[in-house]
C-alpha cells in the first residue's frame, strides 16, 4: 500500500516538474518551432470544429426563432378567435336588445299584454301537411299561452308602430308552444286592407313559400302595394296587425271572389325572438 502511495506521489512530482519545464521552455521560445508545427497541423481541425460549432449554433438559433414565431402565431390566432367569439356575442346581444326595445315601443303604445319568447327550433309538425312551416318557442301553458293566440315580430319598418304578425299558436305544452307561420297553408287568418276595413278575406300560406289572400269580393277595389292587416274578426286577434303588402292581384270576371299574393315584411328565417299577444 505504501509502495503504491510512493509511486503516485512520484508521478505527481514528475508531472509538476515536466509541466514547469514546458512552461519555462515556452517562455524562452525554445519550443516555438514545435508549437508552430503542432499549430499548423491542428489549424484545419480547429477550423472544422469552429465551423461545426458555428453551424450548430446557427441551426439552434434558427429552430429557436422558428418555434418562437410559431408560438407567437398561435397566440395571435387564439387572440383573434377570442375576439371573433366576443364580437359575435356582442352582435347577438345588440340584436336582441334592439328587438326588445322595438317590442317595448309597440306594447307601450298599444297597451297589450304579451309574453316574449325565444325560438328554440324549427321543423314540421306531425299534425300538419309535410312541408308546412312551424317554429317552437320556450313558453307554454305555464306562461298563460293557449292555441289561437297571435304571434308577432317587432315593427322594424315603422308602419305606424303596428306589429308584424307572423303566425299563431296551434299547440301548447307546459313550457313549449308550437306556432304555424303565415306561409303555412294550414295557418288561416281573417284580414282586411289597410284603409278599407270593409274589404276582408282569408289569408293563408301557399306551398310554404308565399302568402295568399282569398275570398275577397269582386266588387272591392284592391291594388298592388296595398297593406294587408288583421281584420279583428277572429277571437283574441286584434285589428291592425300587419301581414304584408300585396304584390299581385288575381281577378276572374266569372268568379265571385278575387285573390291576392302577399309579400311579408319580414323574413321568417331571420326570427330569433317573438312576442305572443295575450287576451
């Protein structure tokens, strides 16, 4: 054990002496030729190692910058999506507030009792002919609704603050009601011409696309662009709710009645909130 220790100590002393000698010779420039020779042979290796190190560093920086850019793009996309969602929510809220303000204006002027409801679905009723238009709202008998009550949309066209009737309730449950729209051929409504209350007829849908007014006496004078309103001859449906404007008059001298095609003043597909007039 002692011999091993002595040997290690001698090696350590020899290493120090050799290192000191080399340093001494280096400062005396005696080793300069050898150092130059070694440097000459090591320069290409050093150059290649430096070039490799530089390329690795450049590649690493490029990948790092690329990842930073990708992360930034994702962050901006997320912010953009968030702003789009918030903007949609604000637009929906603004539209709903506008509809509610128009409803309030109409009901304040006419002093009707009413229930505001949201449309929750659209489709076909099993009790009606296929293709007829209906909507479902989130209010029902628990809210005082019953079949036959008129359903209106706000007056967005300023027609003397008269409501735009879009249909009437045909069935109710506790918290749901089914409404047939005016373009439903099974949705019939007693109507007249604005300014000519004696000129009456029956309005109903035609092929789910248009609205038709029939059973108008031939002796009555009706014209294109006349406004059609409810006549008030039906129970629970007041006079003066706007149906639409006449776009075409059909007359046949051999018939007792004439008819007219009516264009509604609102797109039923755009409805989201409606009001039901209560008795």
